[in-house]
């Protein structure tokens, strides 16, 4: 059986930077299982799995558009330093959790700090990066509707 849009898939995967640094991998852990289109994998990754079958292993190049997109300059926000607690120690690269308008958690990375301003980047850390995705399909099942 090959993967289509009505499949439940069990696989091992590895997501790596183009220099080979591994971001995430299940090859030394329990394999991942998901239903096509359930949001577990990025849509650009799912599309590359279409047509694969159990026992197949492939490496894919993920351009930013297939992965986390391009960085959006509007996602870089400038805050007054006094909006952060005086006792809060800030450092470049630090991840701070903010709440969006719906009170959902929104992580941001401190990009720079001055006496008056803190610049926070809300883009995904992998935005703009070309990545490598390796998939080894272990099982493909039809999803009953």
C-alpha cells in the first residue's frame, strides 16, 4: 500500500540542517505515527511522502517554502526595556514566552538588548533555512472514513 491522503503512516524520520546538524530524529526512539493531513507534519513534508510505501527510505531537501517559510520582518518586534521586570535578566538568544491576542503561548527569541529597548524575533528559528528530511516508512494503513 502506498501513502495517499487517506493514510495512517508509521515512520522513522530525521530533520537536519543542510550542514548535517540534526534538529530532531526518531531513529533512536519510538517511530512516529500520524494520519495524513492531521497537522503532525508540515504540509510540504507530507506531500513529499505521497506514493512512498512500507520499507522505503528517502532523503528530501526541504526549501524554506516546504518547511518553516521565509522570515517575516513584521515578526521582529521592538519593546521598551521597562516592559520587562527590572529583575529579569535578559540575554541575546534567550527564549521568552509571550501571550498572543488569544492568550496562546508565543515564544520569541531575544535578538538584541540595549538600555532602552529589547528586540524580539517571533519568526520560527528554522525560518529561511534549507533543511534535509529523511523518512523511512515502516507501515501504511488506510484510514477508515
